[in-house]
């Protein structure tokens, strides 16, 4: 077994999590910067940064109840074998939890 590929994958997964956290923080900073100058767009040498609107939906109690009923029915059909499925191979990675020696807290 080639352990290198496993280590490389684990390293990339950690880098991805770190990068995603940095991007989330930077997005907030960019939003703040754009709002400070009353702009929806900043054209830079790296590309355009735009404030975009994303819809975040809220539903009535009737729809929430219907969704719950559908979710329950889905679970029931799965449990009774009425629903069908296919399987395919994939890889799931669970990093070893590191313990910070100074604070004795777990880092992932």
C-alpha cells in the first residue's frame, strides 16, 4: 500500500478546510470594504468582486408540516424496503484529532 497518497490526501483536506475558513473571513472583510465605499463591485487586477444577493427562504407552517410529513414518509418507505437505492464506491476521510499540548484541546 502506498502510504504517500493517503498522507497527501489528508494534507490536502486540511489545507482545504483552512482555506475555506480564510475565504469565509475574507468575504466578510471584502463585504465591509465594499460597503464602506458604497460600491457593489470592485474591479481589480485579479478579477471583479461583486456583492450579490442570495435568497434565503422562509416557509409557512403549512409548508413546514408538509415537509415533515414527506420526510417521515421517505423514512418509512426506506425502512419498509419500498424505496430503492443504488450504491457506488466513494472515499470518506476522517482526520485524526490532534491535541494541542498547550491547551489540551482537540484540533481537527
